[in-house]
C-alpha cells in the first residue's frame, strides 16, 4: 500500500473505526469479567456487550488505544507513516506531519502496533 491508496481507503474516522472493529471481531473479544467470548455489537456506542454477564467494553478497551483520546484516523496515519519504509519516519517527523506533539509512549505503541497491522493494511 502506498500513500495514495492509504489516503483513498482510510479517508474518514468512521472508515478507520470500521476497519479496526472488523479486525477486532476477527480476532475475537473475551469478557474481562466472566471470560465469555460472545458479544453483541453496539454500533451506536462503538462498544460490545457480553452475552453472558452484560458487561460492556468499548472498541478501544483492551487495546493499545485504551487510554488514548486520539482519533482512530490519527492512529492509523501515525502507524502508516511509521511503517511505510523499512526505517520508518522519526518521531519528530511524525509530529510534524500530523501536527501535534506526543510522547515516546505513543511512538512505541504505534511502532509495535504497526508491525502487527502492516500485513492487514497491505491487503486492503
Ligand atoms: Zn461477561
């Protein structure tokens, strides 16, 4: 995937959320409270409800984005920039391209997540 196909495909927040949700659904979700692995999807709230205990979890819960207030599209863009080349972009360059400051935690998360997600993005 190059930058043109990436921006054409992941052009909106909802597109990124839907892609993330489909990958999360494919991997499966396990309830933190009871361990059940069947959930109802609550699209209006971007969350899941356990079919056994009715406990709710958000789409981000249990992922590296759990504590982040950044949008999905920001995560996707950062991950793409960090994995587009073998060496990736530096943190400073990512900050300049995305137009905001972030800490080393974000950089590490995106880099690690990008390694796992890159094979998925390349298939799009
Ligand atoms: Zn449960």
